[in-house]
């Protein structure tokens, strides 16, 4: 027969469960509050933010070296604000035995929603700021740690979606069945992966800055 748990142990377990439940509710409450504030701000500022990040996106796309960037801008497609890339090949490219040569008149256009810049940033920031803190001054460390994390986040999403869109056009023409890590990455980003990566980075920021004060 199994011995019945000691009443004190039962009370301890119940108390721990109540505390954990309260912490989870507090986290999601703060997360939703921060998201709401940031979404309101993003409605007015997202296009300006994307505009400010264009030099970074241009440099990242140019670093890959495959495309000649003719234009990279923020514009509209119907009711949507989008990042628009117009590019051509920077050098001859052979794909499945078919060679594409650069032509100054030839260009492809790729777009992605400005929300693919702002939404991951919102999720990352809200996750980091909503995570419980041991001391209020941890927020200063989190704010500082957020900057590099946000930089990594924006570099992992919008530029790759633009590059993937153009690469997808070439693959569709020359080798439709080709396995492409870039296209697989883009599919994952568009299927919720961007938000998942943002949340994971937010947890990392929170954990690293929380750890800074454990012995303080």
C-alpha cells in the first residue's frame, strides 16, 4: 500500500501550484498589455521603422552577392504596406543545366508585408518585458539586451523573405522540384516560425538578464 502524502507536503504542493498558476497568468497579462501598446504604436510607426531599416536590409541582401539591387523601398499594394525589392542577377547563374545571364533590363520584383518586420519585433519585446523579474532594475538590462536581439530578429526575416521570393521564381522556371533550404526557411517563417523565433529570443533575453542579478 502507498502511504498517504503528509498534510504539510500536500499544502506545500498546492501552494507551489497556486504560485505557478499566478505567475503564468501574470506573464500572459503583461504580455498582452505590452503587445497592445506596441501594436498601437506600430500602426503609426511601422512604415517609418521599415524605412529606417532599409540600409541594413540592402547591405544584407548585397552581402549574398547573387543579385543586383535596383530598388529597395517601402510602398503599398492595395491596402497593405510592403517592402518592395526590384533586383536582377549580378552574375551568370546556372540552375539545373540552364544558365541565366545578367541583363540590365531584366529585373524581378519581390514584396513582403511591413508587418513581417514589426510583428516579430513586437513578440520579442513583449516576451522579454513580460517575463518575471527579481528586481525592477533588471528592466534596464533587458532594454539594453533587446537591441542586439531585435537586430538579429529583423535580419532573419524580411530580407530572407525577399530573397526567397526571387529565388523561388528562378527555381520555378528552371528546377521546380529542387530542394532549397532558403525556400524551406521562408515557408517556416510564413507559417508561424518568425513569431516562434521571436518568442524564443525574448525568453533568452529575459533569462540572461535575470541571471545577471541572481547573486546581486
